[in-house]
């Protein structure tokens, strides 16, 4: 077995984190069981209604069918039976149904009088899942990913996955998937939908609006991926988010006193790992058995990167760096073993998007620009190795045109976002004539889950307009105090003086 699999998967996750073919001529099928069936999902006590429809895999007349599964979170009050909120998951590669609890929180006010539709995008969840084999956490910890060149490892892992899936990923692009969402809307009988997309979900939300403009009443794009922007540009956003963390620690008297040389200590740790991996015995973060950790630069950077998505884990970063520099890797183990809050990523579907939409559009100039960051270089090299193996049909050049629409659109950005910075939203709204961009300066990735934006979303959907939205609540500082030791954070000097 290729031991690189999970490390490559974790490092390649956009976490935003979408025309190979035109599907507008496809006919829609009715729900396979005609009647929806009651169902339950993790994290929600509410009873949902689940079902599936059969969709052609491609536009060809003799195409095989694929079952598209969906769930409906019922409205609290059925006052808008002809409308619903259609939600799009991120990744790319997340199952919308698996993260139903997150959507229920983000859309709690919108749900007061409208159903929420969750569709497992083709290639995810129960809709023909395209997942590669993964290893145990113990195997990931012990694997030395620096022992073999990245290009070779990525190519070998892709070949293993391709042999398992035996699927033409060209049928799993953003453009192809848009027709599945429309088919679900038609089958369920909603006249119009309000869109909510998060991370990569904002890309498919824009594509859905482009293909089916008459089906959409409003759209909320949270953590925006512009149609003309490559996901590989995320490398710069990661660097800027980490630099903001370092800056905040330097400006906080308590943090600076505890970690006066944080940036230099981080660089010293990187230099040490670039020279040679560190081998150490640690406790498994869940079973607590003694296991081997082979700490490499990519594992350290990957753990720090994923920590940037949440203020809870951001608060640990200075302690993790300081402790590791002193030979104590227990805090880092906590980050390395942290479960992915946003659900598993279907790497086959993820590759369909990145290899069909992002990789083909990268010029040499783009690659040189994106390669200025560590993760940019990593992603480019990984895509250069894996995409020729997948042979995904490149999307049509028109796919990269910014969405032109007069539909009311609300765009949300976090000022500390390590994936989709505010500048991306500005790029996306170039041709949107009825759009408003709101920035929560201290939010990270996914503004609705961290701030009052969920209430603003409800108001926006109810009125069908951004006029009158009072966004002052987004100014609230929702950062957390840094951990000074393993026992937890202490109040900063500035907070003591208040």
C-alpha cells in the first residue's frame, strides 16, 4: 500500500474550498420512491425527509444513470411552501447531508419559514461516492513523507486511486453537477430557491445561477471562490492568515511576553525539519497508546494550516510552536489528530474539480506566482503529477467568465480567512449588479458559523434585498486569547485593563 495517501489528501484539501459538457438538455426524473422517507443525520435531533432521483451520468443518449441523494430539513413554520433554501457544500468533495448540522446552524433564521435542501453532489456522500483508500492515524503519524519526492508519491497514489475507482471524472465537474441540483428542485416542486454556498460551494452556486437564473430568488456566497480564480491561489491566503496570527501575538503584551521570538522559533523548527525529520514516541490522540511520530515539514505546516480555520485551534498555535521547539510534541499531536470538522473529502470528486477546472487554466506565469508560497508549490506539483493520470476533460473557457447577474447576492468574507480572502469576493462580484459584500474582520473561513451573519442571511432572504441590513454586529471581535501553557489561555494585558 502507498503510505502517502492520507498525507497528500490532507495537504491538498482546499477546505474551502467550483464546460466539460452541457447538461441543460437532460430530462429530469421524479424521486425514485415517489414518496420521501423520514431520516435522521448526525448532529441533528430533527427528523428530515430523504430521497433520491436518477440522473444520467452524461449527456449521451445511452448514458448510464446515477442516483442523486438529497435530504430536506423542514421549515419551522410552513409559511413559504413554494420556496426553499438550496445549500451547497464545500471541499470540493464534502457531502452536504453529512454536514447537515452545520447548515442547520448557519441557516437557522432562514429555516424559520423555508425548507433547506441538502444534495449530495455527484461523487460525494451517497451520490456515487468517489473516495480513495485512507490509512489509520497511526500509519499517518509513522509515515515519512519526506523520504520520496512529492511528484513520485502523488503520481503513485493517484494511480492506485484510479485503478480503484475506474471512473471517468469528466462526468463529475461543477457544470455537470448543476443539473442535478436543478433536477432535485423540480422533483420536489419548489418554484424558486434561495442559494447558500460555502467555500467551494460558492463556485457551484454561481454556476447554478448561470445555468438556471430563473430558478433563483437570492444567493448568499460565504467564503467566495470567483469563477476566474484558481483554487491553487489559496497558498497566499494561508500565508497571510498565519502572518496575521503572528502579528496579533506580537501586539498582545501577554502573548509577546510568553512567546517573544515566535516567528523566529517557527522558522528554526522548519529549518530543523528540512534538515531531517524528527522521530519521537507520542500518545495516540484518541486511544492514548504509544505510537511513533515522524514529524516532517509538511506535517507541521499542514497541522498549522488546518488550525487557522478555527479560532479555537488558532489560539493553540503559539503554544504548539514553542513546545515543539523545546522538544514537547504533545500540543502538536492534538492538532495532527484533530478530526476534520467539515466532514470527509471525496478525493475522486475533488480531483475532478481541480484537474478539470483549476489545473488546465494555469499558465506558466500563474504557476510562478502561486509557487511563491509553500502550499502553492505543493499543490502545483501534486496537480502536475496527478492530473495527467486522471485525464479529466478540461472545462470550456467560458466557465472562467465571472457570473453576470442582477439577482440579489450577499457575499460574506472573513478578514482572517486562510482560504478565501475578501479580495476573492471583490473579484467574484465584478459583473453582479445587485450585490453587497460584507467583511467580518476577525472571522476566519465560513462567516455564518462564527458571527451574526446567520441572522443577516435570514433577513436578506426574507426581504429579497440587502437594503437595510444592519451589519454592525459583524464588527464584534470573536478572536480567542492565546494559550500560554497547556492548562489554557489567560487574559491578555489589554483585556485586563478594560
